[in-house]
C-alpha cells in the first residue's frame, strides 16, 4: 500500500509551497487508496512553536487534507534515533566526536536514484561530507531523523520540494548503512514568482492563513495549488477535488518550476464563488463577515441571502462582500467621490433624482419589474436614455458606480431606504 507523508517543521506558518507539497502527497494517497501521514519535524526546540503547529494543521484541514492516523512528533523519538546512531557506531560506520555521532562517507563511490519526476539523478560521494547524525546536544539532524522515520513509518514514496534533492543521496547512504529499504522519491519543482525568483514575502502573502483572510475560498485555492506544476493532460482550469483525485499522478508533475500568478488565482476564486451552491455561499460569506467583526448575531439572514444571490457573479473574493454588506446595512453610506462628482453634481442631476424619486414614491409595488418598468417609462417621457437615470440613482443609493443590477439592489434595499438615500441629492 502506498504510504506518503507530509513532514512540516512547526517553525512558521504553512505557506503556499508547502501546502502544494502536502496536496500532491495527499492527492497521491487518495488516488492510490493509500495513506497520508503527518510527521511533525520539531527537533529544533527553540524555533518550534505550538502556535505554528495549530496553524499548519488548521490550514491543512481547511484545504480538505485530512490525514490518516495519529501525528508523529520527532521530538518524542530521540531515543529511537540515538539507538540507530549507536548501532552505526557499533558497526563502525559512524564514530563519536565528543557527544556527537558522525557518519563516515566513503569516497569515490556513486549514489543514484530514479526520481519519479526528474528521472535518474546521480551523485559522487566525493561531493558529500561526513554526516552528523546526532548533535552534541542529543538532537538528531534532519537527514538522519528523516531516514529513520521514513523507514520506521513504512513510507513508500517521499514526495517533497526539489530543494531537498541534494539531501537525497545523503539519505540513501544512510538507508544502505542501516539496512533499510529505500523508498521512491519524487522531487517537485519550486514555486516561482512572476519575476522568476523564488516566491517570497516580497511578492505578497505567502501563508495559507493570509489567503483565507483575504477571502479566498478553500476549493479555489486547492484547485489553484493542484494545477501549479501539474496538468491532467488537457487545458482544463477548473477541476473539482474528486476529479483531481481521479486524475492525479505524481509522475505527471512538471520538471520545471511553476509560476504563482495572483491574477489567475483571483479569477479562479471568482469562478468558485459564482458557481458555489447558494446556501453554502451564504454560510461562507456569513462566516467571513463574522470573522471580520462586521456582523454579530442580530443579522438579517434572509435579506443577506438575496444580496449574495444578486452579487455572486460580480465578486472576486469573500472580502468583496464586506463592502457589499455595508451598502445594505450601514446607516452611513460611503460615497465614491469621483462618482458623485460625475453623476450627482451635474446641472440636471438634482432634477433627475427628484423625478425618479417621485415616481418611486408612488409605485404600487416596489419590486424589480415594477421599478424597471417605471424607470423605462420615465426615461421615455423625459426623452432620455434609461442609463441617464440609472447611473445617478445607483450612485445615490449605493455610493458606487458598480455593483449588482440597480433594480435588484433597489428591491432588496426597500422603498424607505431608497427614498431616504435619494433625498440627500434632491
Ligand atoms: N521538515 C522538512 C521540510 O519542511 C521535510 C522535508 C522532507 O519532506 O523530507 O522541508
């Protein structure tokens, strides 16, 4: 059975690159009916922090990557590493230097492995120094703990970032020395920024947590991460998780770096919002507004549902719903000054708003169709284009030039609020 693992160090938040590594492991496990194990590489007691761990686990769960079985903590396994290091001393393959244990690397040998993505990778041991296994403070090194654990945990495939390629020959020497079976390796290319360099803070948000906070939905982020460096063989851009699981194979991951493109992610997010089942979208937006402290428990859920339906085709992130919320529920409207200048400060602006308002006041029913009919009729009477009435009205009632359909917005706002907002410009 395929057993893969994701092995984060809790020394920082889960960032885009690691989340994609986790995702490729997870997809491979689910595709093959195998297991996805989490190992926490917390050997650095000073830099490891439980807060980071919580955040990493929270981000994985948010992105649907449930793991199998219990977590393994390297910090609880120091005795095991020590035992194996001492066995190597015993076999004269390692030596002590003070309290440290060091592995002797025989020179003039070749180490190679067949990477599932890059093909054969070959190193000379002349390039590899003797390896510290246990440091003098009693903690294991990354390469040593990693080998002991991958073997003990019966990991069949090691899928990790290609920044680890140079560690792999060192690890293979240790597998051989310890008599462990060598797993398959797949080194996935790094994620690059648009300018070609390594993705870093400089290019904006890097942690998953920040993307959640900016209003990206989990499904869109998973979709985006999966297609960064992997393609299911056609030009498909929107791929639900169930499809990904069906189609994913680590062998098909690209050899070259994938580029992170924020605009593309934004577009994908807007597609997921647009196509999301409406009750789920209402729940997600509500949760988001709550997190942002925009709403409390007194919240007009029915009205919000209508608003979400009216706006879902026009938003890029959940964050956009914050300003939408304010249009409908804040007593003080925020106005786009330029829009006010353009549509409400013209010589005939006041006249237009007064006439529209008078019609709305007398309208027997205040619904989308009635309002639209009345506006079209009034435009005819005034020999104006409907747009000449619609734009100023929109700015007067929402403060903005863009948004959902005007008549839809007016119907949701209700007659009293609409008349009150228009009065300001009469
Ligand atoms: N803790 C290591 C890292 O985060 C794990 C590398 C590996 O998967 O072997 O880079």
